[in-house]
C-alpha cells in the first residue's frame, strides 16, 4: 500500500497551535503511562508519528486524539518535554476542520478575523431583528405580575405572549436545524474518513448495533475520562457537559415550558434544573479560568485563542442569563428586556460557532470516536476468528 507524504502538513498544523514536534523520539513512555491506552490503540504515539511523516490522509483516519482527554500525565512524564498532550489537542482542532465540509471550522481556528467577524455579525443580526420586529413597548413598565415579577413575553407592543414565545421558539428551531444539519453531516464525514476509507477494516454488520449503546453511555457519563487520575477534572467536565446539555435542551426544545409569564417558586423543578445547569457551567468555567491564568498545570499552560474565546462566550451567556433571572424576579422591566436581548446576542453566535465548528463539537466527536474505535475492534476480532477457523478445523 502506497502512502502519500504531504510536506506542508507541519506548516498547516502550526496554524492550529502546533509548536515543535521533533522533540518526540518515540520512547513509548506516554503510551505506557496513559490510563486510557488499550491494545490496538497505543496513543498518542501513532498520531504523532503520522504528523512527523506528513501522512495527512492517514492522520484523517485516526480517532486516537479523541480518545485522549488531556489529563496531562503523558506531558508531565515526557523525558523530552515534547508535550504529547498538547499535540493531541492540536490534532483535535485539525481533525475538526477536516470533518467540516464547509471549511468554516478551519477559518475560525486559523483566523481571528473570521471568528470575531462571524461572532459580531450574528450578534448584530440578533440585535437588529429585535429592534425591528420585537422592540420594547412604551407600556412595558406595566407588565409585572401579581408576585412582582416581569412578564417577559408581554414586553413587545402588538405581540401577544403566545406570539412572542412562538417567534422566539421559531428562531430557536431554525438555529437548531442548521446546527444539527452541520454537525450530523460532519459526523458522517468523520465516519467516511475513519471507517469507510480505511480499506484494512471490514465491520461486521451486527457491530453497528451492539456497540451503539457505548456511544450513548460515553456521551452521558464521560466514563473514559473518569479513568484519569485527576478525578476532580472529570467531575468538572461532567458538570459542564450536563449543564450545557440541559440549557441547550431548554432553549431549543422546551422553551415554552421554561420562559413562562409566571415565575415559579425556587424549589420548582423548572428552576432547580436551571440552577443545576448554571452551577455546573460556572463551576467548570471558574476552574479552567483560574487554571489557565495560573498556568501551573501542563494541560492549561498553553492556550489557543479559541480556548479563551470559548470560556468568554460561555461565561457571558451564563452571566447574562443569571442577570435576566435576577431582573425578572425583582420586577426590573427595562433591565430585563435589554439584558434578554444581549443574552440572545451572545447565545446565538456561541451555539452557531462552538457547536458545529469549534470546542463544543468535541461533545459529539468524542463518543463517536469511541464508537468507531469499537467498530474497528470488532473488525479485528472478526478477522481473527476468520483466520483461526481453518486452524481449528
């Protein structure tokens, strides 16, 4: 089998945050110490070797970088200070751009102009749409319910609460369909590159179903992450993942059940879910922000601009959401409306950019990488049985 070497691969990867890779001389220490290494998946060495050799097509078939959760143990014990954990992070950014058929992910990761420009465009679009179609009513000051809370769906003149929530929900569903279409098509592209284009594997049909439960299990529990020694980081990651998933579901699917005119008591399940999601996100954001500022741990010592942008965008979304809630329950009508508009102006670009093209896409790619890895294991097992059968016979 011939392998095509791409001499420009290193230069291309440098745009995604790659520093030097020549320090690695494949001693195998990182593979030996990694708690996630399994037979047949000796990462991170295979991916690093493909990088060094310029094997671009081969690199696209690797799921190894997604199986790494960057606990930092490999980087801390590397005798050459090659920082294999950071190399895996670079590869995840690169592979995200490889799966994305639109080319936008590459532009966002490699060009601040494109990313900031796209964020600014979407934010201004949201503000303009509110200004034109859903402006604050001159009589909005009267829209306070019996308990003193702001009736948020009644703040626009000539638009009933039912119409207001339907308009917002229509926008949410439009955004969700666009994001889901992009992410699903990118995952299908990932499947093609990892499974279909790899002629060395033949996946038994039953494996697609028997291994499917692991996909859901790994998404919900982040179980592989829990094998890392730093259990605190796993708990934080689990909190932010579940918190964000709840908030996403609330905004996109169950908005009419949550954005009601009546403000529920604090112990109501609606508010408790919101409080849990807020706590989970803020807990993780506080931890990673402090870690990236202090730079005492190797996994947070090197920050790509998109790492900070993700933290800032998610933080602003959470803080503006908290402020909307505070202003609502205290009857501050004008502050509620304008903070709600700002909240939406931050939330929309964050979802539209981070979910299909950047950091949040990892939530989908990681469990699918585990799924594809298990499919390849099933292929290897089936091949072994086939080879063994004549010998037994």
